[in-house]
C-alpha cells in the first residue's frame, strides 16, 4: 500500500522521468537504417497482411512492426507522424514503468527516498536515454524490462503464488524476446527465479505450468509466419541473424553506424584475430573461444568492454570526431566501476542471498547478458540492460554499507575508479584510432 505521505513521490517522480524523456527525445540526432526497416515492414503488413514475405522479415520478429501496423496505421506513412506516435508511446510507457518500479523498490527497501533516487538516476541516466528514446525496439524493451524486474521484485517480497505476478511475467518475457531476440537469455534468470520460488516459497506446479503456456502463446504467430513464408519451424527470425552475430563477433570487437548528411556508413572496430583465424572459425564462431582458450579471453574482454564503454554518445554517430576526454566516456567508466564494486560485495556475501534476493536476481541477469556480449559483435546499445543493472548497483554501493564495508574500502574503490577511467580512455582511443578516418581531439 502507498502511504499518504509518500503519495507525492509516486506522482512527482514518474512526472520527472517523463519530463526527462521529453527533453532527451528533442535532442536526438538524425537516425536511419533499422528504424526505417521496421516502418517499411509495418507498411507491408498493413497492405499485405502478416503472413507475407515482407522485406527484412527474415531477420525481424513480427511483434514490433505488427504493433505499428495495428495501432499506428495512421502514423507509419509519414516519418513526422511516426515520430510523434513514438514519442507519445514512450512518454506513456515511461510514466507507468517508472511508477511500477518506484512502487517495487519502495516495497523492497522500505525507503521512499532511496527508491526515488534509484528510479530517477535510472530513467534520467543520459547514457541510457540516448538508447531508449530512439524509435527502435529499445524504446519498448527498456520500460518492459523495468516492469519485468519490478514484478519479479514484488514476487520475491510478496506471496509467491500471486497469480497476477506469475502470469504477467511470462507475457513480459515473451514480449522482450519478440522485440529483441537477444533477450532470450532472460529465460535463464526467470527459470532460476521460479525454481527458487518453488523450493523456498512453495510456488505451485499448476501456476508454473500455466505460466509456460502464457509464455508460448505470443510466439504462435511467429511460428506460423516462419512456416508459411519460409518453410521453417522456428519461434525466432529465420534469417540466421544469431549465427551471423557470432561470426561477426570474430571479425569485429564492436560495430556501429555513422549517419552524417543523410548518408549511412558502417563503423567497424577490427578484432585481433588474423584473417586465417576468421576464415577457419567463420562457420562455427563459438568453437574459437574453446579451442583458442585462454587467448580468446582477450577477445571476449574487448567485446564486454566495448558494450559498456561510450566512445561515442549516440547509437547513430552524427560526426566523425572522437574526444579522448568526454563526460559520457567518463560516466560509463564510473558506472562500470561502482556497479562492479557492488557485484564484488554481493559475490563475497553470497551466504546472505535471502536478504538480498532481488539484487542476486538482477546479478544473474547482468552476468547472462555480459556472457552473451562477450561472444558477439556488440553495439553500444547492447550494453543497455547491463547499464540498467550497474546503475542500480552503483547506488546500492553507497546505501548497503552493512554489506559493502565488510569486503570493500571506499578509498580503494576510488583508486580503482581513477585507474580504470584512465585505462578505459586509452583502450577506447586505441579502438577508435583503428578506424582511421576519425578526427581525434583531446577534449
């Protein structure tokens, strides 16, 4: 329940989050590529129906373009109208997801000030905002993911057999996967959560069975689409994008897109593998990491580092100019060090996991996503979910002093932060310098 003296927070905090999204949205640079592909698929669905060979539908799930063709049909034939629709949807989802998250965090910590700080620093984080304000699937993934972990938190602090929570989780999970297939890794965390609830809190088998059914239902249109259009029985896109990601992971440490003066150009950070190695393992990318171990750890680290490091602020880079010292690159280093410092404390204090069940739950998510990022060619937006969790952990590093003070010294954390920031500046410069056509400035 919401206490009367906390009511102002539940009104004011979501309002500030929504206001922040409005400001960030108005300052986004131009975009291209994936945005327009989703619009074109939506237009094709509107004209030809869902079960049709739409351009690009071999690498895109149906949910986002089908949503646009169903609820934004009057907006998808004009980019101006589409942006207006996307902004309205973003504002609505931001308000409600921040409200739900604030409620969940207040239940978890019993501290409305701390909960408000977590919500505000998460939604107003400019690094995250440059991703989730784009009219891409991330615009929906961000608030839906926030709602997912909020409901999981409520489930861990409430009755494990709460049907509303149990049945909402699989729907949100399936939506996240259908919006972005890489979110498939979330299944691991949810399975662990349900196993824990079953063992420790007596989650009923019947509810687990029904939740599995609710999870499967949203995938049925995708399966039918793949069978009718491509003759392929699959609940994910038939174009083999996942396999290609592992191959690209051998070729590149990171990739992105320049979009300058209406011209799109790929940004590709070469990996440290030789051409012979890339050719040898191109058809079985995962085998490289096993056969070349432990040297492959360096390549895996480069992926993880680049998924968390902001060498450029925007997903679609709007100028070929790199600053060795930039506030966004420093901020990404700060969040990384502070977040992982709390991870270290959590790992050391694992015997008390029952008192921090939510923190350990999102820790599993963090490890899962970074594990996937270590194996594929990453974009900056691939670090969105890890940055969400590291932002939360960065705040808890200073709140959960009872745990942190047992295993960490804040002076040591400060020293590590300074050293890592300098190291990140150098390594970021090293990767960008390899691009060859970028103007490099000190600041």
